[in-house]
């Protein structure tokens, strides 16, 4: 019962025992505890937001330009209206109260008045829509200020003038019609008063011709009183008729435009510059918001510390962006910087190249979601070795075979190409082989059983260096990579991969029994202050 726990060994076919480790129930054999990173603290920092905005400059610049174009289009389609103002002086009816000014203001905004202007000017709009384009303000008891909006200053002046004229004409016609109705009524009253007065005078003449008597005198006095009342009624009606004519004439002639229509100066918020500036700011704000929110919610890692924590190994080198188009005008400085960073990566990887048990130098570069960059790096590294007269093999095991295509190889097999004045061999496995076996077997006698092509065996036998570029998929594992190299360098691009995918690559390399000699971070932020050691490394976990 006190026997020690059994020991288990695992090996890769063709390579023998690669590592040995005791698996027990002892808690001390559990995975080393990783440090945790407080991402919320990073999110709250101004530096984090500033770095995100700098990276997403293309996005918010594009949205700013888009907002500017949309603002200009809206300004052309729906330009701010010009306004013209005119003043009208009104003579009111002295027999009515001061509320007449509000009645007249309502009259300006009536459908008949607006309809007259629409018909007169031939406007392509309804009377109600035209009413919505102007305002009427009463000043005191006799002045109305009319403000009309239009697409141009000339149209605004024209419409304001036409509206004031149409209002005065309509009001004059209305007053004349009212006068006619009142005169008809007064004429009827005058006619009745005249008939009544004539009848009373006839009766008075008849009674006056009768013999004098107390009764006759009483009747005469009564009829004379009736004559006086009828005369007063007739006089009042005749006076009202005269006053009505005079008031109407005074109201019509005394009402006029006192200030001709003039354009009101544009306010700042009605200018084209204001529209464009507002649209530019809106587009800029939307773009920045998109960039910040995307940076906050993404699961992709950017810092050296996060990459190291995810893969379980320190980041040995971090550089800026490399690869991409450097031929655009005005980007000479950026192109020079990328060239310098590429040289730094090549020099760093050259230092990671080591000899295996057969005396052959080799290194595997594993790309994590950045095959194009890894392919350029491997091609540059191979070119530097061929320029030194070394015989180099590039094995492109990546899913996109970018390195092979970069060197002009388009199909599977073993190909010889010229690079930097020297020849190198490019190996591309068959596409249906998810885990191609390499030449690093325990003995050449195993080549046949491992289905190693004679061309690959011959090329490796005469080569000085084997460079392998690969991508690892958890579905197919990473054991096959151990038959191509013993040492691995991983290339990660900041902001392109999640912690899960980076961590999976690290675990696959360790399970294959290979040495993770370097992690290179591409596109690192200048604001990144992390050291690049995100996990407590142990000999079991990282072999250097």
C-alpha cells in the first residue's frame, strides 16, 4: 500500500520517448497557478482609451468624412431657409375694442390669404404648407410684423411682399363687404323712418285742420312728439350710414405697408459651415464611440502581459506592425520603420536557431492568426541564410501556404527556388494530410513507414537548416510538428487573437514535447507598459 505511484511515459511515433513525468493524485502536481490580470483597471485608464483611438484612427476618420458628406448632402437637399420681414400698419375701427389686432393676425394666417399668395406666385405647395413657412407677430394695437421663410433670399422677399399685399387686399375686400351689409341694413332703417315720419306728418295735418278742442290739442301734441322721435331715428340712421362709409374708407386707406420686405441676416446655426461642422463632429463622435466600445468588449489580447499569460511563456520580442502595403505615397517613414522591425524579428529568430541531435539547425515558427506576417518573416530569415551560402529548407505547413506562394511555389511537393542569389528548397505537404510527418525521425530506416518522400529525405540529408512555418489546430493536434523541429517560436499579432486561441497553441506545443524558445509580438502598442511575463514559469511548463 506504500508503493510509490506508477510512472507513465508518452512518446511520439518515430521519435521515441520525448519526456517523462509522474502523474499522481498529489495536489502539488497540478498546473502552476497563473497570475490574473485586472482588465477592468486597464479599461478605465485614459491610456487604454487613447491607444484604442490611435489604433482605430482609420475608423473614426472614415466616419468623420462620411458624416461630412452626409451633412453636405442634407444641406443641399434641405437647405436652411432664408427669412424676410415686413411690417404692416393697420387702422382699426374706433367703435371696436383693442382685440382687433389679434383678429387681423389670425386673418394673415388664414387659408384664403395664403391661397391668394400661392396662386399669385404659382408656388408648388398647398396653402396650409405655405402658412407653416411664415409667422405673424402683433406689436401694440396697430402693427403686424410678418416673417416669411424661403429657400432663397429673393424668394423670401417676394413671398413676404406678396403676403402683406394679399392680406391688405383681402382685409379691404372684407371691410367693403361688411360695409355693404351694414349700409343695406341702415338704408332699410332710413326708409322705414322716412315712411313713418311721412305717415305721422299726414296725420298731424289732418288733426290740425279740425276745430280746436282740448281733445284735438292733445292729439296734435302726441303726433308732434312722434314726429320728433321719427326724425331723431332717421337722423341717427343717416349719421350711422355716413360714419360707416367714413370708417371703412379710413380703415382701408389708412392700412399700409410701413416697412418693405427685407432679408433677415442668417444666424450661425443656419450657415453651411455650421451644418458641415456639426456633421463632422457627429461622425467623429460616432466613430470614436465605435472604436472605444469595440476595444472594451473584444476578447482579443493586445499587451505583452496578456499574451504571455495566455501562452504560458514570456514575450521575448515585441515590434510594431510589419507586412502590409508600404508603397503608398507619404508612408516612407512608416515603410522604413517596418523594414527595421522586420530585421529585428529576423535577427531575433536567427538567435533562436539551434542544432538538433543530428547536427542540423532548425526552427519552427508557429503563426497564430497571422500567416502572412509569419510567411514574410520566414522568407526573410531563409534569404539571410542563403546569402551566407547555407543550404536551407522551408517547410510550409500552414493552412494557407503563404510562405510557399511568396516564393513562387503553388503546389505540393519538394521544389527548388532561387532566393537572394542562392537556392533553397520549399516543401509543401499534400493538402489532404492534416498532420504531415517531417524528417526528424529517430532513424532513416523509419522514413518508409512514416511515408517520407525520397525527395524530402534527400533534401534534408544535404541541408544545413530546416525552417518550418506552421499553424496548429486543436482538432489535428501538434504532435506532427515535433517531426519537423525541436524548437518553436510563436508569432502573435496584437489585437488579432483571443486568449483561448493563443493558449491552445501553447498547450499543443508543450504536449508535443517541443521547446518554446521565443514568443514574438507583432503590432505592439507603444503605450503597452507590461513586461511580457504573465505567468509563473516552471521547468515542467517551459523548456528553454
